[in-house]
C-alpha cells in the first residue's frame, strides 16, 4: 500500500466497487479498502435485483445468479394472493444473486480497471486540513497507517462513520430505518421462479416478509420492520414465527441481521474532498429497501464527478457538489416519490390491505407500475381513499 492516491474508497460493497472501478477507468490512482477479510462475506441481503438495472453495471453471469425470477406474489394478511405474473411485470423481472460471489466479482472489475484492493483494512478516521478531507487513518492487520487522497469515498454501508467523521449528519430516525432478520433455508416448498411477499402486522409491522428463491428448495426467508414499529418483539422472533408456520420442516443454513436506510437520499452527499455513496448516502429504496442497484448507480456517478474534479484541480465542496446534483437528478425523484408512498403504506391497516387484495383478484395489469396499481385500488375501493390519501 502506498501513502498517497488520487482516490481512496472505504468499503468494498457494490457501491464502493463501482466508484473505484469508474475512477480507475478514468485513469486515476485508486485504493479500495475493505475491513473484512473477504469481500462479500458475510452477506446481509436478500439478494434480489431487477434485470434491467443490473445490466447497466454487470453482464449477467451464472456464477453469481442463483435464481431467474419470473413473477412476484403478494399475500395480504388474510392470505389472499395477488399474482404479478411475468406478462404483467414486463417479461424481465429479476434475479436472486449469490452476493458472496457477486460482490467479489464487482470488486474484481474495479481491480481489473486498475484499482488497488486491500482487505482486512479498516478506516478508523479521516485526515482533515482546513475542513477539507485529505486522507484516511486506518488499521491493517493490527498496524496503524495513514494514507492521503485527493478525494475519499465513503462507501461503508448503513453503519457509515465516514460521513459523520467529515461532519455530515447521517443520523436516521427510527421511522426511516428498516431492521431486518433473515434465514437462508433449505428443504422447503417454494415456487422457484417467484419472489413472494407477505404483508401484515403479525408478520412484519411497517414492513414485509420476503421469500426469495435461491434454488428449487432453498430461499432467503426474511423480514424487515420499521424501527418506529418496534414494540418489544425483535425481527429475529418475527421471522422465526413465520418460518415455523410456513416452513416447519425447513432447515436453517444461515442467519442474518441487518438494517437498511429507508429515509431517501441524505440532503448532503459531499463536502470538500469527500463523497458518500450507496447505503452510506441512504440511496436505498424507501419502499423495498433494495440498495444494490441504486448503490452502484451512485458509485458510478461519483466516480465520474471525482475524475472530473481531480483533473480540473478542484476538489472543493462546491466542485464535488456536482455529484449531489447528478445523483439527485438520476435517483432523487424516484426516492422522493417512494418515500411518500412508504409513509402512507406503512400506516395502512391489515383490514384495508385485505379489502384491497380482495378487490384486485383477477385484475391483469399491462406493464405493472405502482401508479397503475394505486389507480386501480382507488377506483375499485373508494372507501379507502382517506387511508391512502397521500398516494393520490
Ligand atoms: C436483510 C437485508 C436484506 C436486503 N435485501 C436486499 C435485496 O434483496 N436487494 C437489494 O437491492 N438490497 C437489499 N438490501 C440492501 C443492500 O444489502 C444494501 O443496500 C447494499 O448492500 C448497499 O451496498 P453498499 O455498497 O452501499 O454497502 P455494503 O454492501 O453494506 O458495503 C459496505 C462495505 O463497507 C465495509 N466497511 C464498513 N466500514 C468500513 C471501514 N471503516 N473500513 C473499511 N471497510 C468498511 C463493510 O464491511 C462492507 O463490506 C438488504 C439489506 C438487508 C439488511
């Protein structure tokens, strides 16, 4: 490891790897550090992604695709199913990944573009001069080190410290964080090409349970609930109850706990010499909690802006704020819209969910979209307009 780089990226998740890859492709000297000894492990994710979004950043590879998903099924609290078939979802639904391999593959693209990768290397602080970030302090295999950079990228996930060290407020309100627990289960009866979602306060208050297939009889079975809905029962207890009910014969191969920001993008993603990408910048989707593709999108935008600023000799807060603007242009509108939807749907009662699910039986959506769904719901259930007012 050298003592000076153009760019140091802290965190080897999908967002950090994309920032490192993009900056390296622009000819910059890039260091990507990851505190764990293996990139991608342990996984804290249900591993679902949309095909179209993914294709923007990685060519699909059977080595890290576990399941090709053709449809989604949503179950209301009383068990009524809404089937969003392949035809309705526009033929190209998504994949369930093997992130242990996927994250490593993305990091490999950064390495092949010229970035230096160091694992078991943790950032422990930032070097600041006159309020501008000029490097990191870190620990590698027990040894302290310092490394300088023209720009530092905070890609250190939901528990990000890098932003806070630079004076950016990254605090999440309880209502804006989804706390999750998940089992990787085997020997269970599932529909191998369907991602299933279970709604209702007994399964996941202010959230949902997911069953994402990873093979013919294997799936990520998990739940996320809003921190504000916590009343003494932990996510792990909720998912254990669900698994006992739904898959009593199933075996648990892995347990995961984690969190996802569902706040929408941070008001500020950059300052002098520093940008935040991925979960560190809260770019994950407020409704689904999905953050892989948005994280990669933010990483790529950041990589381009950083290259432009470094080549122009200006990494001030003003120059790097171009990243905020472009990230907001590309991701902000849908994050803002989905945040508003989240604020409404997480308050909807079990009874209303059942009424809505009953009324949608037999409805076929041509190219399913959330606005089309909302329109259909309100047309068929004028009585729920008050409860869903924020969506209209
Ligand atoms: C249970 C659960 C299920 C989810 N399911 C989905 C899903 O199905 N689809 C989806 O799109 N998203 C899902 N998400 C969200 C998704 O996992 C994240 O949005 C995504 O991983 C964010 O990518 P990232 O690169 O920003 O951060 P991460 O993937 O979290 O990577 C951050 C990296 O930074 C490293 N790091 C942290 N601090 C330091 C430090 N000081 N020094 C060096 N390295 C450091 C960490 O070890 C980590 O490897 C889920 C999340 C959870 C918790």
